[in-house]
């Protein structure tokens, strides 16, 4: 009963909603650390870690419930019925292009909070490298503006146009392979890009 009150007070004091599945976890556990480095936050850590990660600034509908100790943050939607855990890169918190999605927190926790990826992606998921533009996009500047938006590039379109006239050119440096693949797929012209791993 005491734990229930602490959770209730936490939500009221900070204006955050803890999903029911995570509440049940907190009633029994004061956080948890796994051998693989994954951490699930205790009630006392929740506010501090969400502040440190600036979750409410970048993903205000989510709450961080843990991390893997190596750059991935575990998010759940601020809804009582939320069950899904979204593992996002701490450098961008992109919930539309997450590292992975776990459909059910309870099952994930009972299985040791393992981070799994599917198929070929698993071996290359963590590979860092550069995205190279090797061919001009079909629709010229229009496609370049789309590339700039999708890759969240912080350069003027005119500079990007200049780069595209000197192929091959590096568009993005130090990006994870899996994320690069997803972004390239969103552009829709896979053949104009190459991913160059860093050895």
C-alpha cells in the first residue's frame, strides 16, 4: 500500500503517467540491473533520469523507464494501458525509426530485457559508418530537399546541391547502419546511396 501511494504521489507531483505494467513492476522491484548492462529505473530514479535524458523536451508523450548503458534508452508511452517498449538511440530519440520495439513490457522483463533485432540487421545494427551519395537523385533539388529533411541535415539546400555535383560525396558521418538503411528506404531511391562502414 505504501508503494502504491508513492507511485500515486510521483505521478501527481511530476505530471507524468506511469503505464500500469511498469507500475506493477515498481510495486515489486526497486529498479533492476541485468548482467548485459540493461537497467530498469526505480521510482526514485525515474524523474532524475527523465530530466537527464531530456525526454519531456524531445518526446513529451513518453517516459524513459531504463537504458542499456550504451546509448539506448527504453521508452514507454505515457498511457496507463501502454505495453510497448521502444528502444531509441539517445542521440535522437526517434520513435518512428527506433532501434527496436518490444510489444509487451511484462514478457520482455521476465525474459531478461534482452535487446533483439531481426534477420541480417542484428549483426550490422551497431556498425557505424558514413552514408555516401553515389548518384544524383532523379528529381534534382526536390529530392535533395527530401534527403535533407529525412536525414535531418543541418546544411543549406544550395550547399547540398553543390555537394551532389561532386559525386561521390559523404552526406552523413558516424551513423548506425540500421538507422541509415531505414532512412535510405524512406527516401525511396536506394540505388543512389552507399553505406561505408568504419573499419
